C-alpha cells in the first residue's frame, strides 16, 4: 500500500519565487543590459539621429537606448527598495543577488524575441495591404476615383492617387523583404517559415474556438495537425543544419526553401487589381 505524505510532492518543481525575489532578479538583468548598451556606446559611438535603413520608423539610436535602460533600472531599483521596506526585509545590493539565468548566461533567452527589421516590415505590409484594399473597395463601390468635394477646405486627393501611393509603399516593402530573405542561410529561411506556421496555427485555433460548422471544425483540426507536423519536420532540419555548421544543406543538394508567406495571395491580388484600376481610370 502506497504511503501518503503531507507536504509538497517530489515532482512539484522548484519553490515559487516571491515577488521581491522576482523584482531583485529583474533589477540584476536590467543592470547587465544597461552595462552592455553603455559599453557598446563607448566602443561604437552615438548613432546618427533620424537615419532610416528601410521602410517604417527609423531605429532608436543607441544613446537613447542607454538612457532608457538607465531610467528603467532606476525605477526597478526604487521598486525593490520600496518592497523591501514594506516587507521588513534587509536591503540586498545587486552584487548579492543570485540569478541562475545570469550565472548560466541564458538570461537573454527569457521572454519573446525582439522583433527584427524583417518582422516589422511584415507588419507594415499587412497595414499597407489593408489600406490599399479599403481604397480599392471605395473605387469599386462608388464606381469613380473622385471623392465628394467638401463645402469647405481643400479638395482631397483622388482615390487613384491614394491607391498609387499605397501601391508604391508596397513595392518598397516587398523589395526590402526579398532583399533580406536573399541573404538568409538555409536554417534562417526555415526559421522564418516556422514563424509563419506558428502564426497560422494560432489563427486556426482561434477560429476553431468560435466556429459552429462541424465541417469547418474538422478542417481546422486537420490543418492544425498538418501545421504541427510541418513545424516538427522543419525544426529537425534546422537543428541538423546548425549542428553541421551549414553543411547539411549543401550535402543534401537541395534548392533553397521557397517561403510561403500568409500575405502572398493578397499581394498578388493587389498587383492585379492595381493594373485593372490603372487601365480603367487612367486617361
């Protein structure tokens, strides 16, 4: 007969961290982040302000990142001292705080990965496509490129001019995307594909929760299963590719993976629709 014991089970995991300990460890990581940025600023010098390297908002200069990291660190340290005082705990300096993630040098792996310029560009493509499609819908619904004239104020741009502006933005964003993807290794290409698959799986799961049709529910279940199989397969190839130092892809003699993006079909339709509108309304 199995003996039951009081207290936590053997596989209960590590004890839950207190709020104070969480805050102390966060302060330690923020201090390391601040030091790294400050050292980078010292070695490389300040970045030029307002210089853009692609579509969208210019990246934040390193000098501003250093300042932001310092303010964030000071606020966290202030919160630590306040909580120590409230709980009657003795003050601990940063040098006394122990964090396994810092000691194992894995603290940078915590949390969501920062958005890359390519990921930010993907978001810009989605936004531009939505604006483009809304203008296109206006033209097709109203059967004219000229918006109604207001009684006061200047005459707004016609819809064809607005559509052209959004189309040119799309072309610029697509050029940036193609250029960045062409520089990727085989493993990086597959990692980008896996990212899109994760996005699709999340969308399928969301749709499944709200779906009432049994046929569509079956479709989403099958699609989710297929996506997870693809993800596992790609992850296995990525691991082998990285372990081989990039030689696995060359040894297989395969062509570089063609990325299937969630907005590819919309881009094709946008291009065809723009050509149609130009032919129909250009004088």
